[in-house]
C-alpha cells in the first residue's frame, strides 16, 4: 500500500491459472520459472519520484504512475525481462478519481534501446457488487450497470478473474486495469488535461538515474515477497 499526496493505492497482479513465466537472460537464452516472488516498486512517490524514474517520459505523457514489476528469482539470475504465456492483469486503485470507462494509456521502458514503448490501453473499472454465483459485477463504461459478456470479452476479463476480484477487493472500489505481457518498468499515464473535470498530478520531467539505481530504489515495495500462485490466480 502506498500513501501519498495524490492518494492511496496498491498494485495487485492476478496470475491466470495455467500461465507460465519465462526469464530472458542477457545472452538471449530463456529458461522457465516454476516458483517466484513478485516485487512491485512504485517510482512515482514523493518529492524524489521524478528522479527515481528509469527515464524521462515522452513530451505528451504526464507524470502519473510508474512501477517496476519484477520477480526476485529472475533478478537474481540477471534476467533482462520476464515473459508470460498470456498477459496478466494489473490492478491499481483509482486514486486520482479518473472517470469509469476511461482508457488507461500504458507503456513500458525498454532499457536495451533506451526508449519508452507503447502497449495496449487498459480501462478504469468499478467493482459494483457480487452476483449470485460469487463473481464480481463490474462497470466498464461509467453507466453504473454491470458489463455485458461482450464488453468483458473485449477486455479479456474472464469469469475466473471476476471471481478473484470478488475475493480480493471491496464492492464500490474502482481501479485501473492494465494487461501486461511481461515484467519490466511500466508507466500508466495520461496526457496533459485529458478530460475536463479532474486534475492529474504535477508533471515535472525526471532526470534519468544512473544504471546502478534503476532496480534499487528507496520507495515502497508492494507485494514484496509475495508468492506467485497460479492456482489461486493472484500474487
């Protein structure tokens, strides 16, 4: 859990059953990961947040939320990234009060080329209630009504994920949900003045830290030491 001037948030990752993870080593070889501990380290924390960022953001991106998603065991092996057999959903509390149904622009930093790369947008959703089957009903449009099967399918939200939402979160909460295909430095952000009616945090341009500091930061670790549990589909 991270508490800051902008609001309180926590990063939660669900691992769908049957998902496999592979670490990629510097020489390009890969090897499977059978058991690991997840670490989610937010960069965008406090006055030193901009300096902790892995690199300056593109001019069109506001300084909003960035996190280093990693596995301890992969880091110990010197892996450059961790690839999943299918994208895994990442949930972040909607601490900025972004309207439900708004897209969540997402990108990741590729240290091998020194550039941010775009990824598939996520969405701001709201957990409405638990249905008779024990699954969560979520609003994906801001209408206040449960998403249809077609809407859920469009975002890749399965019945198993809805069941996990019901077990993990409290009805009435809203989240940014983004699918990530691999672990690295991720940035969920908006451009300047994305929509009238709400404000984003200040947008200072960060200074890239020395390479030795990219993975070692003093900021809060969310889910430090959590065990990947494919059976229960969460970390």
